[in-house]
C-alpha cells in the first residue's frame, strides 16, 4: 500500500475517532441490555444475585461508552447513567404494554413469549425506547448507533428522536421510516412500508419540527406516506394502504385511495395485458 496513503489514514483516524463510541462495544451493550430485560430471548434463567450483578455491570459499561463523547448535558456522565437506569423500570412497564398490544392485535400471535422472541416490530420498539432515553439527554452518536443496529436487523428505521407513545403496535414492519421529529400518540398501529417523513430536507431545518404528528388510536396501513411538520392525523383515524398525505386529517376520519382492480378469466383476450412476470 502507498506509504503516503497509509500516513493519511493514520492522520484521519487520529483526528476523527476521539469522540466516537466503539461500535462493536455499543452493539454488544445493546444486545446484552435487551437480553437482561428479556432473558427469554436467550432462554437463560438468572438468579437474583446474577440479575443485580448484570445491572451494575451494564451501568459501568454505559459509563465507559459515554466517556469519549461530547455530551450536550451539564450533568456528569455518572449522573446521566444513573438517571437512565432509574428510568428503566418505567420503560420496561411500557414495553410490557407494547408486547400485550401485539398479542391482542395479531391473531397469529399465540403468547407473549412469541412476541418478545419473534416480532421485529417489538424488537425495534425496545431498542427505540432505550435509544430515545439517551437521545433526550443530549447524548450524541450512541443512540443513533443503537437505532441503526435495530434498523439493520429489522428493516424498521426509527430515529431515536421520534416520540412514540404507549401501546404501539408495529406489524411486519419492514420498510417503516419514522423521522426524528415525528410524534406518535398512544394505541397507534403501524404496518409495513409506512413513512412519517418531511416534505423536503435542508440542513437549516436542523432542530426544527419536520415530521408529522399522529394522534391516539390511529391505524396506518401498509405503504402509507405522511409528510410534513404541520401534518396532524387526528385521533381515531384510519389511513388506508398506499395513501399519500401532506395535509392534516380531522379526527375520526377514514382516508383511502380509490382504485379499480379488474378480475377476468385468463381466456378472455379482448383486452391485452402489457406486463410480463
């Protein structure tokens, strides 16, 4: 390899890797914390002393991950870590509510264990709620690494800044995109391919609301796209599949696309078919 290029790589590495959490360690921490909350994922039964030891170990590991970061928070790292872990019991209760709504909503789900082990939507929500707790405390990079890890595993892209209410149900999930400033209320059901995005993207819009608000008890069916900072989907509304919205919808609405599907006998050649699979 060219010697000057090697020196350049060394310089870039020395200059740019000081404020970045170790990616592998962050992923390992994320996996271990999820497995600590839901040990059934590894079919591992722990004694009380082991659980206590694991929680203390996880706090130390998060502290280490946060040390190199330039945190936008006046509190010391140790206090931030303590606050995050004091929030985890409440977060866990919300996740249990999420799991129960999965079980109640999906006729294919036979038990809570299946939801926790098998459902990518539940896994993505678990990582999101953990990452969001870090994000709201001004911690850079670390929550984004966690959310992108979940994105890679599930195909569900939720920015850690997004606000998601209680009892959220994400079915199938692949292709879902929820932007940084999106607000999702309680009891919302989201199906695959849904986008909660911005109408346009410019760097000057950083730290401003760019994504829609979804109120309580809304259903967003597959492929629907809802864009814009001022777009509000009123409570108890149903958004049908493949709907495109850039304006608000009143509560208790049903929004759907009108389209025609033609069914005929294959032997009828009167109308040509202009596609081939």
